[in-house]
C-alpha cells in the first residue's frame, strides 16, 4: 500500500480497545487482518481479501463425489480508506 492508513487505523483502533481494558493489562498484540506481503520486488504489503469455500467434484475413477476446497484471494487495487493506488508505481524506464 502506498499510504499510512494501515498504521493510522491500527493505532486508532488500539487506542479505542485499550480504553476499555482494565488497568494493568500486558502483552497487548493486535493488528488489522487482511494485509499480506507480496513476493514482488520491492516487497509490498497489499490488502488481500480471501475467497474460500468448497465444491463437490466427481471422482476420477467414477462413482461418487469428493469435496474439494476452494482457496484463493484477490488484492485491492486501491486503498479502501484513502483511495490511493495500492501498488507501487512502476519506475520510469
Ligand atoms: Zn490509504
């Protein structure tokens, strides 16, 4: 992502959550889910939405069906909070 929204919102949410915790809490650890590191160069953090489910497919040897998992994802093209492009701009040749 080409913006600071993740950090900004994590800080805001943490502040709100901490207000409701009893005093003296320790080992606070939380973050916004859905941000995934890409294997691109440079490595980027992109907002990623999972697409998961299952389907019954016919068995190869005939006779019945077996359950097959569906698991893929899509990456947001723009930040949903500020609208900036999620992907780093290509460097001019
Ligand atoms: Zn943003």
